[in-house]
C-alpha cells in the first residue's frame, strides 16, 4: 500500500472528525434506532429508516477516515531543513508574471486541499510545477486556459 502524504494539521483534523463520529454521532444514531424500534412496525417507520441510513453514512465515513489514517505518511514540514526548495507542506508565495498578482498556497495532501483557504493538493498542476523549484525560480504551469508563469517569491515552513 502506498503511503499518502498528509500534513500534521490534516491528520489532526481527521482524528478529531473520527473522535466526533465515534464518540458523539455513533451513540446518538444508535439511540435513535433503539427509540424508533420502540414505536412498533419497522416497515412503515420513517424515523427508523432515516436513522439506519444515517448510521450507514457514519460507519462508512469512520471506515474511510481509518483507512486514510492507516495509509498516511504524516510530514511535519517545520522539522525539515529550510532549503528554499518547494516541497510538500510548505507555503509558497507566488507572483503571476502576466498580471503581477500575488497568490499564496500551502501544498497539502489531496484530502486537505481547499483552494478558497489557499491549500492546494500536491497532485494539482500548480503544485506539480512548483515541487523541486527554489525561491526566485519561474515555474510554468500548464492549465486548460493556456500556460501560466509564476515566480516563486518565498517558501515558508509553517
């Protein structure tokens, strides 16, 4: 099984969700099923069917998170030497060379990506173009709308 890179924050977030599902959501839905059973005929009991469906979603998500955590390679970028190179977990400040717009991205695992929060997946075209480059380098990113050039202004290990 291939290890999937994950940041410390990504692992923490998944562990918190797992704890909430196991400690709060699972017992709540089990209680709802027990209460619905007390109401009699299960074939026509909408609360029972809704609770069973929710239980299926919760159990599926628990299995999914446990699978992700078991295959995760947690990388703490703050413990890695600061070389100025773009690697997994760093935060990069880029300058769009065509319009002089500055953007900042953190390179994270696929499950942690959220473009609105400035987190891009390590497998995204931008991240793939940046990995291995250094501060001051120009990276060419191939996008569906054409090629875009970014200058790497800074690389931070946050």
